C-alpha cells in the first residue's frame, strides 16, 4: 500500500477573455491539500482513494451572489484494471 500527501498553492489570472471590462473577476488563487492511498491487489487490479480540500478566492463568485472565498472538498475512489 502506498500513501501520498501533497500541498499546492496556485494562482490564475485570465489573460484573454471576451469579458474584458472586469478581467480581475476571472482571477483565482488559493491552496489545496491532497491525501491519497493506493493499493495494488495484483498485476491487473488496483484501487486509489483520494481526498482533496481546496481553499480558494474567486472574485467572480461575489458578482454571482456567493462569497468570494470557498472551501471545497472532494473524495473519490478509482478502481483500475490494466491489461
């Protein structure tokens, strides 16, 4: 069984868009934690469980009536079969 922990910081600025009057609204920045557990059962079968928590700020959310800051969480399970 393998385990993985990762921390990411990110920032995105839209460089071109038809939404040219308020380009700052298309920016995004934040950070995320990823935890994963991967298990190989045999030569063909493996499974991975991954959890991600991301804290981000997107000014466009405020224009849409939501808080610009958000915490998002994802938990996913992947089952893989290799030939």
